[in-house]
């Protein structure tokens, strides 16, 4: 589904995650201000967003444009399959692999550098609320932003193999690149540090990576970060913490998600 390009004016950025809502609003200095929003668990994210527009002063002076940034499951399709198939059925392709999103709008992001197309769901009520308040809306998923950042900054420099782990929204997305493509990408629930450790090391072993030569790169905020880092370093020699600003890896609901820094 094509998206309308944004002009040079800074848009408001709305991020929705697993029971979370946050905003980046342009300020007079040409930068952004971060506003985490305390959602009411008894209400849907769409309903919380409607309430935020009514109550929050930082949303009163709205721009024409908005970026809706969603954390939702992603299906990756090879570019040649997506564009080479006459009338490729996005809904059928997504629903045959990932369940539980019937009725959601399916959006796409073409990642030309990685020769893949990302398909992801967006709640239709949420999309309607944003469209009611902005003339132009660009919808993105958090993971294509993170994949592109990791690919541009780390994969194309040096010769070592790298495994990447992005912690966000009570999950960890683990991925790697090979021959300028995504070799592996999967998302795992990681509310508990033990689960995150298991999934990361299982993937490391599955991909046949070398504990002495290859690298693990970590982004985002981890549950029980000190414990988890200690365990990672006990198994893998080269563990790198990247792109976290203040390098506070501990899970904090008021800490800005790393993927939002890629939108600024």
C-alpha cells in the first residue's frame, strides 16, 4: 500500500506498542520533545489516543502531518516474490503465517537495500483516529527502521559476522544479515531475562556463529540488564551495546524507545 511522502516540515510522531503510547512533538528549536503517555489498560490504544488528543496540551497545536509508528508482527517477503507475483495477495500471505490480526489493515514497507518487503498489521480503529486528526499520515513499523540502521551502520563495515538483538515492547527481535539480505529475523516474547538469554543463544548456535570471533550487538532496553549482560559475556566474547544514548539498558517505561531516535 503506497504512503504519501512527507514534506520537510517536521511531523508529530505517534508510537504505539504493547499497551504503550508515546509522542514526539516538534519544538521551537527544531528538535523533538518526548512525551510518554500513561495508558488506561481498560481502554484500547485507539481510545487512549482519542483521550490524549483531548487532554494533552502538547498535542493541542497539531501539525498537518503525522508518522504513526507501530510495534506489530512483521512478515518478510523476498522482493522478487512480492513484485514478481501478479496481484500479490498481502492479506493471504500475512494471515497464512501470522494469526490473530484479522480485521487489521495490512501495510507494506519496501526495503530495497535488503531486497525484501515487510508486511505488518495496523489496528483499523487506531489508523482511523490518527487520520481524523491529520491530513497526511505515514505509517511505519519499528523493525524496518532498526534493520536499516543495523545494516547501514554495522553490517557493511568489517568482516566479522554479527547477530543483532533489539529489546522492545516486552519482546526481543533477533536478526542477522548475509550477502546484503536478511538471513534470519524472528521476534520472541522476552518479559523474563532467562527467556531472552535462551532465544539469543539458541539462535546463535542455530546460525553456527563462533563464540570467539563473531559479535553480538544489543539495542534497546532489557529486562534485568546487568544479569543478562553478564550471562551473554560468559558465552560470547564480543558483546556490544549500541545506540542507547545514555546506555541505560534497564527496562524503564519512561525511557524513549531506541526506534524513536531513528525517526528524529
